[in-house]
């Protein structure tokens, strides 16, 4: 499961938008990420070709099983890291931006240790 950071971001965004709206289209992704429609279109084609998403005739995007697995992993990392940083006193906007960068490079071992520590100290890691 070794994919580029940008693909991980797209998959996570699809998951978040689906939770928020119940459906996802390319224009929703472009708006959410402030990207151009052509850029998102190219990314969606690559994600579809590699089996991470499916697009129906109406343009609605859904995650495949392997796309969902990556999206959930990134979302869990982002949520936990954001919450930990906020608990340390970092402003929420800065925490979210930093978490977005950290979530792609942190090792499994380090993330699991942070997760265990957060659970031990009672940091909120529940999904929003």
C-alpha cells in the first residue's frame, strides 16, 4: 500500500466529503481542496485506474475497499495528530495543517505509540 501523498490526500478528502454530504463529485473535491477541476479530473482518473475509486454514470465517486482502507488510515492519523497538537496548545488551524503533513511521513511504530499514549492520557481521538 505505497502510494503518493497527494493520492492519500485525495482519498482522505473523498472520505471526509462522503461523511459530510453523503456523496462526492469531482467538483466537491476541487472546492474542498481549492484545486482546479482539470487537476482533480486527472487525479480521479489515476485513482480509478489504480483501483482506489469508482465513478458512476452520474459522476459520483466512491472509494473501493483498498481506497477506503487508505482513506481511513489517513483520517485516523490526521484526527489523532490534530487533537494531540491542540491539546499541547497549538491553534486548531495550525494543528490541522501540521497534522496533514505529519500523517504521511510518520512511521507505524511512532503512530501506534502516540495513539497508545493519547488513550492513556485520555486525549479525545474519536471521529468528528
